[in-house]
């Protein structure tokens, strides 16, 4: 059995919540993920995501339902901003990011930036 990359399971759980698009139980997340992971494993991951303020939980009878606190695009934007904030040379980090983009991404980013000028 191969080991998962750091954060891979958390990402998979978040994707399941985004796809479900409604307050969901760990059992519903498991079903959405089409995984054989234990209920307790998914509940633990959901709890960790709550601790990171990426998911909120609300009591539903004797159990909880979970909802992602932001969209996938909002989370990606926050992650990019965090990486740029941590860079010693923000300009070089931006340049490196720009070099990694394909032509379609460059065109799309240019159009987005034009909206904010």
C-alpha cells in the first residue's frame, strides 16, 4: 500500500463536500468519495478541517453535518496569497509562477488583471 501525500486526504474530503454542496454527514462524504475508508477516519479528517476553519460543523441530532466554508477557487486564491506573503522576494515568486503558466492560462490571467486596472 502506498502512502498518501500530505494533505491529499483532506483535499479529497473537501472536494467531496464541494460536490455534495449541502451539509453532509461523514457517511455521505464516504459515499461521495467512493472510498472504503472507515467512518472514523473521515470524521477525524472533517474534525481537522474544522480546526483549520476550512469546514464548519453543525449538530444534526446525535451526529454532525459538515459544510465547506469556502469554494475551491477561494481556497486556491488564499493558498496562493499565503505563498506569496511568505516569499522573501515576492516579485521573483510571481515571475516564477508566471513562467509556469501555459499560454491559455497567461491569456486568462491577463484578461482578469485587465479588469482590475
